[in-house]
C-alpha cells in the first residue's frame, strides 16, 4: 500500500515537474496579455478617436465614442486570449490528444447548430452596424424598442440600458429597429409655461430672454448651454390659460439640469415682475 501511494505521489510529482512550469507560464502570459492589452487598447483608441480638422466632434461625443470602442475591443481581446489560452493548456495537459478530429466534429456540429442560430448571427451583424454607424454610444440616453435609459454597455451581441428606476434592460441588437438617441451632438430644452391670458406677451418675452441670457453667461452654466434659453412661440390658449414655449440648445445630456435651473430662475423672475402663472 505504501509503495502504491508512493508511486502515485511520484507520478504526480513528475507530472508537475514536466508540465507545471509550462502551465504557470501560460497562465502568467495570459494575464499579462489581458492586462497590457487592455491598457494598449485604451491608449490607442483615446489617441485615434478624437476631434480633428477632418473629424470634428465635441469632447463629450469623443469620450462616449472612445468608451464604446474600448469596451468592445476589450471584450474581443478577452475572448481571443481565453480561447488561445485554453488550447495551449489543453495541448500541454493532453499532449497525446489529436485535436483535428475534434475540430472536424465541431465543424459538422456547427453547421447543424447554425440553422438554429440565425437570431444570434442577426444580433452580431446588427451590433456591428450600430457601432460602425455610431448610432449610440456608452453614456447616451436612448429609447430602444421601448427600453428608455442610459446605455451602460454595448457588445456585438446586445446592448445594456439602465432606466431611471435603476432597472437594467438587456436588449439583443437584432431586435433594435428604431433608435431614439436623446444625447447625440447636442440636446434641447423644450419648456411650456402657462400664464393668465391677460399677460403682456412682449413683457413676458423680454423677461424670459433676459433670464436666458443671464443664465448662459453664468460661470456654472455657460459651458453647458450652447444657445441661450429664449421665448419661442405662443402655444395653445383659452379664456383661462395661455401657453408659451421656451427653448434652448445644450450640451448632450445637460438638458434636464438646465431645464430645472431655468424653471427656478423663471419662477423667481416672474414673481419679481408680477407675471401670474396658471395651474
């Protein structure tokens, strides 16, 4: 018994001596490839995707495009390294196993599976077009097939969107038919205000424009406002209410905070100038 146990431990020891170092080297090399590969991908994309004389984009758009491509290429690189590492480890652990028949069987199996994997192929192709055409990026606020929220991740297979309630939606790219991107290039403030019908429209317009100009010159807000908030037009009216429309152009994703601050300033100014709002 002791001899048999000694033979087993001896065999394990010989196997570790013969293959252990190679396995450790393969795993170490894989880790280094992932670590430095991710850093290289990030640096290269940050350098390549940016505003230039031939490709003029805002800093925010450039950052979103960079984050999207970094996430995608890191995922591809990770899969590539894992697959290569697996085959190297397999060859090291099972040196006598011929992989050619296995690949041939996998090829036949792949053809059979392919007939039932059309939706996956559709997801891949659609995802490639979404990324190449820059339809949306990581960080954009979008509406995709009824799921509205912020894009957290884009892969060739699917898009991950988190809505305002914190729910996470995993949307297959092949099911994305209509994209509404609310933060591409610039965003708009569209505010409707109801006042009493007797309001002097000229005075109201002047007050709104003054508030908009002052806000756009404010140090805190001027970097977020591309076009000062201003009076746009008269909307619906009746004997009890008159609607006026206010608009502005902002940096992508800044429209909501600009709208909130604009409401606060308008309310304060309306109270000062005795402009009465309707409920």
